[in-house]
C-alpha cells in the first residue's frame, strides 16, 4: 500500500498553536470557579474541556477546538452543545489534499461518503475484490478491508443510509454470469451484512442505489438476457436488510441500462441511463423515466441524436426538477462531450448544455448544492496535464459553466464520485496513475476546487 502526493492546507493550524497558551490561561479562571462548585466529577471534567474548547473556537483555532469538544463528550456523550459546536468547527476548517491508495494492481474508487467524525468512507475495487477504506478528515488511512468471494467482484456505488451507516452496491461474477451484490457498511468501515440477488437464469448487475424514507432500498442496474449480449434496464426494491421485495425489467429490445436512481417522493422515483435508439441502430440515447413504486411509468424521455449518448448521474432539486449528467457524441465536437440536461417534473426538457472540448470528456457524478447550482465530476482529455485528468466542474443553476478544474498528472486520472463537504469544498473519489500504476484516490478541494497541488 502506498500513499503519495499528500498536501494538507490548514490555514488556521499554526495560529491556533500560538493561541493555546493564552487560551489556557483565560480558560483557567472559569474552570477554577467550576471546580470549586458542588458539581460531580464528570460535570467538572466536561466543563474543563468545554471551556478550553469554547476559547479556542472564539479565537478561530477550530481544529484544536474540535479535539477539546470531543474530550468533553467523553464525559457527557449526549451533550448537544458540544456536538453542534464540533459540526460548526468542522465547517470552518478548510482542508485540501490528494491521497492515493493501492499496490501493483489496478485500484479504483467508485464512491465515497462523509463519516460522523469528519472523515471519509471510500468504496472501490482492487485485484478483482471490492474494497472499503476509512480515512480521517485529512485523507489518512484508518482502516481498509477487501470483500467478495467470487472470481470477480466489483463495487459500483456507495450511499449514506437513514441509520447513519452506508450501503454499497455492485456485482459478483461467477459461473458465467453476474449477480447483484449489496453490502451494508458501518461508520468505521466494517461490514454489517451482505446480500446477493439474481433474477432466475438472468445475470444482473447493480450500478446505483438509493434509500427511501421507509428505509427500503432501490437498486438500478441491468439484466443480462440469456443466450444474447443484449441487456435490459433493471430496478430492484429491497428491504432495509437487503431482502428482495420486487424487481422490474424496464428494458426494450437491444442494449439498455439504468445507471442511476434517485427518490423523488414517497410514491415515485427517477431512473436514468441509456437505451438503444432502435433495434437496427447500435447507438444509444440518454434515457430518463419517472416511475411509481409499483413499477409503472409516469413518463419517460429519450435525449440525444444519432450517435452514443448516456446519462450517468441524477440530482433532484426542490420543485422536482430532475438534472442529469453524462456525455454525448451527437452534439458538440463529435467525440464524447460532457452533457447536462434538466427536466421539469412533468417530463418536459428545461434545458440541455454541452461542454465542448477537442478530446473526450465525460461526467460520472453530480451533486446539487444549497443554492440550486451543481458540482459535477468525471474526466477530461481536452484539458489538463495530459492523458485523462480528473475533472471538477461548478455549474450555475441554469446549466452554464461557472468554473472547471483539471486535477492529475500526465498519465490517466479520473473521478467517479463527488460529494459536497461542510466547509463548502468538495471531495472526489476515483483513480490516479503514476508510472503506469493506477491507484484509488481521494481528492479534497476548497470551495474553488483547489487542492493545494497548484502551489507545488
């Protein structure tokens, strides 16, 4: 295992160290008064750490304040004040870094999520095994585990769950066919349970997962038809323990798949992906459908032209505006261009935007932000440092480009997933290559997409 190119920008760290001595002095007077009171030992210890933490917080020494608030919580674990102060302090800590993990084989990240301690959970793949990694807030490795008992195993996505834990979805391949694979993962990166599912003699793969308000899961992917290379878009409903409830074959003749799924309401969800344009045409159109929980189409739409067009990710805005990210060959420069399309709740297209380049550019992940703008991640060969570069785009609410950042080295790098972080920045997960060796990577940026590598 290796870690390389690690750079943390902690703008307040040196200042907070200088402030420690006067802060302790200022806090000591208040602490002495508490110690003279008739409170219990636990209350006194709590007050000791909280007073220091409050002083550090007031002096903007946020990282040190977090440590003392956490110490206070060891004496009063249910204290809401310290818990909320930790969240507020974390939102003010601007950390940037690039970390990689891997060995001699190809390693790649497929999904990530934030953990309650300010760190990250990463899901990906190494040497034909699923890989779960837990890092701290600075991307330093705390735990890693490989999973999968089939000859080939692959994790494709990771999402947070209502209970504070996470669900990963992917595929196991054995005896000539794919099997859908679910893994429930704890905050610490340990596996709580695993389940597999298949539809009779058909092979099935899970590409995306979301959780409903009732804690059940919906998985999108595809079915492999027997004795043919054709695939059908698939939607499967599971209980909160991974037991199958029902599944829906959403395909047409030819090649299609559901690459992403998102909850719209208690009674409906949206799936997106691609569909073969016609049986005699080997190209695909972007496909999106609003479906009720009984599996019936409310509406569905195709987008694109006469070449290959694919939707890869979904973001839902208030008012049920559905925004999709992917790539198109039908519009733009003729190669693959990054593509963003928004639909109204009735299925009518609101707008379509193409971000042209002279190479191949694809969007793999999309997140809606509080101001109804977006951040998207993927890769580009049109811009950057050579080969593929991981690509971060900030997109205005009307679909226009606010800014873009290319992250990487001269070899191939890419981002498969993105989340927004409490400090206003972004965390991305994917792959970075050095000396022709691809490693799983986590990238943490500030609000403007900077990683600190720009200063090297």
